[in-house]
C-alpha cells in the first residue's frame, strides 16, 4: 500500500496550525460511511464557539465542543475526518465516534457532558453517616489511650458499642 504525507491545516480558537497526516488512496476507498453525521445549526455553532473561547468550562467539555465544531458538515471548509480530529486534539478516534453518536441520538447537551458511569458500587454510607464517621475519627481518643482503635470506631459507627 502506498502512503502519502498530507498537510492538514486547521484553525481552532483563532489559532492556525497544521498537522502531517498519512493518507492512501486505498484507505480512502475502504473507509466506511459515517453512521452519525454532525450537522450543527448556526445557534449551536455560536454556542460552541463561545464555549471554546471563554475557557470557563471543564477541559473535557471544551474538547467535546471542539470535536463537534470540527465534525460539523455545515462548516464552510467541510467536516474533518475522525483521524484528523484525533491527531489535532490528541484524543482517540473512538471517543470522537461516541461524541458524534451522543450528539445525533441525545442532543447537544448530552454530547458535551460525560455519560454517567455504570457498574459502580453504591456508597456504603450516606451523607449523615459519613459526617458522623468524620466527627468520630477527628475527636479525641478515649481516656487512657494515645490513639483511637479502628475496632472501637467500627463498633460505634455500627451502633453496637453505643456513643
């Protein structure tokens, strides 16, 4: 397979830069069509432009906004391919695909925010129990002891040993 090096030029947040991309005619023909096409309205584009230029949001949210801006088919320059976006923003192509999918299926706000994590164990203590545990561990040790014993604290927190 014969490869060419191509310079991909881009402009993000007013800064122009370029990246050298590897390109082959065969890989261009073999690339599957995009299943999730990002097509932003002018209001969404203005919102994302403001989000990326103000710098008041978290880094992942700004990166997600940049992905959507570069993947937009309504851009004057046209949409970028995922590999060029991945090289430019230093994120994986699978992340870009997931952002595209969330935008198409769930909307702009869901695409900008992280998905809730699944499969996590619930907390063992609620807020009130946690505050009680912190108060117990920060209090002075019982008389005759230099430090607290974990077994005593465990009994107190479970209600066996009283207060």
